C-alpha cells in the first residue's frame, strides 16, 4: 500500500522530514535541510500514524536520545 506523501494542513512532504519528537499534541520536527519546525495537528493519532507509515524516525526511539548530567 502506498503512503500519502502529504498530510492535510501540513506544509511539508514526508520526503522533507528527517525525524520528529512529540510532546502531547505538539510535534517538533527536524527537516532534512536542518531546519526545525513545530506543528500541532488536529488529529494527533492520525498525524503520528502518517509519520510512522512514512518511516520518519521518532527521536524518542533512538538510543541515547536523553542526555543526563554526570557528576
């Protein structure tokens, strides 16, 4: 099944996205050109599913994404 390259009311294509981080309904997204954008979708579940179907990595799933201070 082909996945839609565009998500409604979102100004970027899946091909422009590098990775994302979600906090509640607020998404921080890194574009492949290095820019950081923010998006609050009307349907959080559908937007997250669209990102996953387009294989956009979730930063939270990357090993070592949390940096902790070492004394």
